C-alpha cells in the first residue's frame, strides 16, 4: 500500500540521532565476526566469509558484512518485496549503529524501541522496526517477544465520482505529462478496476493479459493469481497495445514507481482531491466490491491477500452490515 510517510523511517529522522561508533582499537579481520554472531561455539565457515570471533561487531565494515550475510541468508528467502528488504536492512542497520560496541540482546532491543517512542516515532513506525529487528535477533539466536498495540486504521473511502474527476484531470493536463494522458488514464483505470498492486502493475507484460483476464505473475508472497477484466477495460487495453505496437514480452506501462506516484498525486491535486495514491486505488477497488455485496473471500482472492483478516477490514469502511442493527432504534410510529 502506498501511504502517508511515517515518521522515523530514516536512521536520523526525528529527535533521536543514531551515530556510528567506530572501533578505536586495532581492527580485527571481518572474517572473525560471523561465527559468534550466530551462536557458534566452534569456528564455522559461512559462505566463505569467515569463522568465529569473541566480540560483537565493533566496526562499520564488520556490521555491513553481517547485514549483507543476513540479507542473503534470511531476507531474500522471506516473502518480501525488494522495497521491504531494503527497509528492513536500513532499520536493522540503525539498531546496530545504536548498539555500538554493546552485544545485542532482547533487553537492548526493547530499550531501542522505547527510545524511538520517546523520540516521537509513531506506533506504526515502532511496529515496523520491531518486525525488522525480531527475525534478525532470531538469526543471532536471541528471542525477542513484545506485545505492541496495533491501531485499527480504516482505508479512506473514495467515491466512484472521485475516480471520474481524477481521469478528467489527467485528460485536461497541459504540462509535460499531457503527451502520456492516454497511457496514464489507462493506468488509473487498471489500478481501480483490478486492484493490483503498484509493483504488479509496473511489471505487467502484454502477454499477461489474455482472454479477458489479467494474470499476475509472482505477486506479493510469490503468489500467482488471475483477475477478470470488465469488458470496457478489455477493449481499452487491446486498443492501447495495438496503437503502440507492443510485443507480448513488452511491459504494458514502462515507467518507474516514483514517476507513477507523482503522476497520480499531481493529477489528484489538479482535480481537488486528496489522499489518492496508486495503493488507495487498490483500496477503492476492494471497497466498491464489498459495498456492492461481493463475498469477502472472493475479494480476498482478487486482491491476493494471504490472510482473510486483511481483507475483512473493507467491511468496516462502509459498514452496511451494521445499518439494520441501528435501525432497530427507529420509532415504529415515526
């Protein structure tokens, strides 16, 4: 989901400044820092990087090697997007910098998270750091368990009329974006009428659209899924591919994530709309289906959610299922 920027996503953002503590003593080879990190009592070679040492990482170079090893051994095997992997590495790096020459422990991890809170970091940011640090400590054979309160945040509701206004604003642009108006309008429609993620849209190839279906290849969690296309969208996509003579292996929309975000954000601003991002269009897709009575499990399948509880939140955006309950208060004689 693309969303508002959380405070504290950078290592030095907010009131707390995390600094690198360099080793002032004679440096030891990087090859000696890995074994002890992973709880090896006897030296063991790991990916030819090295064998056991006796201290926590005391130099920036050593920490970089450990983070790289962790990334290769663990993060790449998790069902995470490249963006999430980079974010986890940044957050773990911030924690390691904060540790300095202290050996990592569950208590120090709790202190780090407490300091983030005291520095004004949001609950969402703290949960994000916890989600990054916990598996890293587990890799070091340190157990970290915390119960962090999760705030319930409903997706913003966007009426169908807002989509119409956004499309009109794109078509009316007179700036450097105007030449791509046809493509950008189609992008917005695909996001809003299929519910695919930004990354899925940007990797979509022409050959992934056939027989009235959009095939998502290796989406989040490396899961494939198939999404039916409404008839009007089928024709618009086919016309777009033909007009631009795109080959089956060509990307449908060859632009970058930042440019896509900017296009949607600026066009929404011109339409007098706020809070609209590519991910919000995915929310709109799910909300519109749910309020029209679509079965929640079918919406889950279309969105590619692994857990139905993630999809169930859309029931509360427009809680039609509660309306009949409140209407019990109506005066029968009224």
